[in-house]
C-alpha cells in the first residue's frame, strides 16, 4: 500500500502544530487519558482509519490497558470491560461521529449519560477530542495514509 500524498497535517505550514495544540487542551480538562484514547480508537474504527486505530491502540497498551479492553472495543456494548463513564464517552463518540445516521444526531439520552459522568469542561474536552479524531481520520482516509511500525514514535 502507498499513500496518495503526504498527510496535509504535515505539508501545510502550522497545521500539525495547531492540531496538537488543540489536542493538548483536551488533555487538561478532567477526562482521563484512557477515556480519550478509547474514544480515539473507536472513532478510528468507525471511520476506517488504520493509522489512528494502530496509534491509539498502542497508546492504550502503553497506558497499561489489557488486550481484552483494546481488542473488544468495537463491541464495547457487549463486553464487561468498560466503566459506565467510558461507555457514556464511547456512545457520545459514536453519535458525534455518525452525525448523518439519525435525525437527532446526538440524542438527549446520549448527551445526558455523558453529562452524568463529566462536568462541562470535561464534556467540552470530550467533544473537542471526538471532533479532532474525526478530523485526523478524514485527513488520513482521504489521502490513504498507511499505518505501520512508524506510528510507535507518536505514542
């Protein structure tokens, strides 16, 4: 496999730095790093972004996550491995990623479940993190970025 072009995040001056600055903002608002990484993997799975699935799965492994939690993420609803807060974040990530799948893109029950576990700042960080994951996925999928061992340097 070969990418179509180098990722725009690396070729447009300042783009990568801007995206990384936004990502750092999300990491200081009360959402556990594990939750952010679970969300990143799940969004990547939905969008078929091999780079993000690979990179964020490796990050979860470095955080000490079990293989069972990483490998079963695509079926999180049917497994016992996730906390209620993680499930709420994953449901929000799925809804905010699949915006066109329903008339009410992010139903109140999904939002309210997340709001039971995260305060306003953390919810903002979670929404921003989901949006950034989707942005990275779209950059990578459109240009057919190829994953590989090189992603280890970014985890």
